[in-house]
C-alpha cells in the first residue's frame, strides 16, 4: 500500500546559479552554472516524499521526448511508482532564474501539463493514506475534475492536501470559484502569502486565515518564507517561525515543506510539530541545488537537534 498518491504537474527545470539582477534588453550575463533538474510542483513533492521514506505514487503526463524520458527515469530511480501518460506533445519546461537575495523568477512552458486530464488515467489508481495535489493552477484541463477526484479519494478513506500554486492565467472569479468549491473537502490547504492574498483580497495574514476558514478550510498552512508558517484552524491561529539558514535558492522549498508536513503527520505528530518539521525541511532545501535539496528524515532531525528541537 502507498502512503501518498501525488497528482499534478511535472516538467523539467533549468535553474541558473544566482544573479544580482536580470540583464538589460539586448544584453547578456553569464553565470557559473545552470542545472537541468526534475521539476513541477507536484513532481517535486513526489520526489521529496520518496526521499523522506514515504511510499509514493505519482500521476501526471509527460511528452514522448528526451525530457519526458529524463523525468520518468528520475522517478523510477527514486522508487516512485510513475503512473504517467506519455503523449506526442512536448514535456513542460520551466526556466528558473535565481537571484543572490534568494528570490526567483520563472518562465514556463506548460506543455503536457496543460492538457493533462482524467482522460489520461483511471481514478482507481488513486490510493494510499493521502492524496496530495499540487500544481493545481498549472493543470487547466484537470482543475474542473479535481472536486470529483477528491470525493473519490475521500470515499476510500484518504486524507487530502492541496497546494494551489500561483495562477499564471489570472485569478479570475471563475477560476477562484473552482478553488473555493473544493476548500471544504481538503484536510490541509497550503497556499503561500501571494496566493492567499489573491484568493482573499487582503494583505493581512491573520485576515487571510480567517477568510479561508470561513470559506470552509479545515486547516490552513500559510507559507510565508523566512517569516515561517501561520497555522489556521477554526479556533486556533499560530505562527511557527522559520529557521535562519544561508539561502542559495528557494525553488522547490514549498513543495519540500509540503512533503515533510505529510511525513510528520503520517508519523502521528500533531499539526504544530509537523509544521516545525516542515519548516526545517524547507529551510534545508534552500541551502542546496538539484537532487541535494531534498533532505532525508535523518538530516531534518539532526538539523532540529542542533536548534534544540526534538520531534
């Protein structure tokens, strides 16, 4: 039996070493290195889950091309059950520019993620203790079916987490309604600050939590980068501070936070302890690039012991 089925986007990432700023138009800058890595919020999540020892299945769509083969091999090498549809379309690509202050910018070609839908898989392959959905706003053909897929998982006794990701197609009311409809179905909702701002129309994090809870969220984990994570339940709001580290790249840190939270919850820790564990995982992720950014359970626990936390 699997611990987690991850559903969502998958692509390759081309990541730059840190720049001080973008080059001007018609100008060029050089960097010390560029990395070709597995990417996509959902596939990052699956890789992070597997690295933490969770039995992981991934459902997505790739192209019948070099990048698709690269991603399929990456999943299998990390002991992920890859239930992916191969298509004659192109595999998605994200060009991730990292900056010396730890921020990043993305240019993405959605590729097969844009056409990925329930026509590409049988919902019966969703199994395990948790259905984890990521890249929701990047899988346009799937989003209308997410409500029914969550109901199916719930019918099998699974719990459900969802990271919406930024919506590059615009936070229109229709697209917001799709998301708001599924909030009451979720066990854990994991937006970052900018995503929650777009959903709730406020810059106040406490008000964000209250609005999301009123919309039906059972548990909100509001990721706020170096500030930490604000936990929001019906009668409980608490900030769990982040850990200070030497940040090299924040790409994928939110997905690794998500995976570590699930690992801790499935180890029967409470929400607060699980967020501490996830904050540590996210912090460690920002100090590395490529495959090295996915921490093991031991690395996270050792890091926490250094900080005088014992979970």
